[in-house]
C-alpha cells in the first residue's frame, strides 16, 4: 500500500521513491537522500527552539505537501517530526507513508489506532473512525507548536491522559460547539470541565497571526478545522509569500 501511494505522489515536499527492488527474500525501497529529520533538528536547536522565519518556511512546506496529498485523496495519518525530512537547503519533505490511506466519498470507517499519541486529534482519541483530512491538520498544528516551543505541546502517556492534557490547555469541549461529540464511542458526559488556557502564552515565539492559525488547526469539531489549502493563504504567511515573489 505504501509503495502504491508513493508512486502516485510527485511533489517537491514529498520524499521521492526512486526505485523498488523486489527479490525472493526481500523488498527494498530506495528513496532520495535528505540530511536529517525534523525531530533531530529540533533537538539540535535545544531550548532556544527554531527561529521565526524557519518555523514559517517549514510549516508552509508541510502544508504544501499535505494539501497535495489531500487533493489526491490520500491521508497521511502519522504526521510527527520524525516523519518530516529536511536537507541543508532548508527543504522539508513528508516521509513514511506506512499508515497512509486513500479516502473516498462517503467517508469509510478507518481504525482509530493511527497517529502517534502526542499528535493524535481529540476526535480520534474519543474513538472516531470516520475521520477525513482533518486528522492530518491537527497533527500539523502539534508540529507547528512544537517548532515554536522546542518541545511537544501535548505529551500524554495513554489515550485518556492525552485527552486530559489537551483539555487542560484548550479547555474541555462542549456539545454547544461540537454536538457530534456525543456520538463518539469514548464520549463521557462526566469529563472534567477545564477552562481554556491562553494558547499565546504557551507559544510565545508566535506572532498574533501565528496563534490565530494554530487555533484554527486546533478546532475540536473536525468540520471547523482549517484545510491545508486555506491555511496556506493565512496572513501568517504574508511575509513568506512576499519574499518568494521577490526572489
């Protein structure tokens, strides 16, 4: 499945599969070479985090690659810094499509055992199996916040703890703004009611436009989560677009 998906994708922000060598005993995939993954880069930056312009550049490239996947009806389903490769020229490319799936209309049921825990959206944590492109957007938001902070925003130890950590920061969702939540298998009417914290205080490097974009990615109701294409048009990227046009 991963090979068939990669053969469909041809984009500057998606790692290129050069060759497949199939013998009786092994299957070898040969990819283009990139210097390191984003996780190692973040570790090297340490507590200082990534500089503001590089955050913007990496996020735009990530959205560009994800928008291409979604336009070709493919969900990545495992976005995290370890699966984003970068090179010395500052290019970022999506890699590891092992959990990727094609999707159609109507949306099929998928497993909820996807997306590494710290990057898994609350609807999937609550047992949603009819997710679509919004599953990737939450992961993009988590990576965006992590680049700004130098460390993950939500780092739970299991599904329940992950949900609690999200609720403690974003506030416990209500049926008023997410009525479909009541139909999710793991929904609990007695969930602890936490007020929302100021997201801007947790990502102090981000300007107001960056915090606004992050909030749009972190909408509880998947229907209200911003798409990758719309995110690329957000005012947060105005400076980046001007620089690209002037080059």
